[in-house]
C-alpha cells in the first residue's frame, strides 16, 4: 500500500490534465482504439471523476475503478498486476482495456455504460 501512495503522489493532479488531450493520450498509450476514446473517457469520469487515486467501496481502485481484493472478480489477481500499481493511470487503463475486451463491452462498469 505504501508503494501505491508513492505512485499516486507522483502523478499530476487530475485537475492539471486536459480531458480531451492528456487523458485521451493515456488511453491511447494503454492500447485503447481511437473509436472507443469518448466512451472510455465517459466511463472514467463516471467511475472516478477522473481521480487516479479513487477507491470505491474499498474494493475498486484507480481511474477506471478496477476490482481488487474483495471484489468479484479480483482483476489484479486475475491479470497478475500488483495492487500497488492500482493508481498508475496507464496501468489502470491497460487493465480496463483487457477487461473490456474479455467482457466484449462495458458490462463490467454497469453503472457507467456509455
């Protein structure tokens, strides 16, 4: 957990990022296709208000609120990603795209489907 705090502290504040450029560039770098950027940005804002350090219900972590220990499924365990990387926006976005692909859409984010 201490590592996650260090990672989160070294990131720019979400308020310093321009949603249509910096956030989209993180998604592109994570492998998201351009045609899904608007939808992914919608989901990220809906889930975390673009906060990289967001924690939901104690079991959903980071920008795109990826399920961790206590969630079903625990995507960090499933994908072999250390929970300490939860707040890194690029890692979080990569995980989200893998989850999106496996689900065939936005069903893992039921409250924020675009």
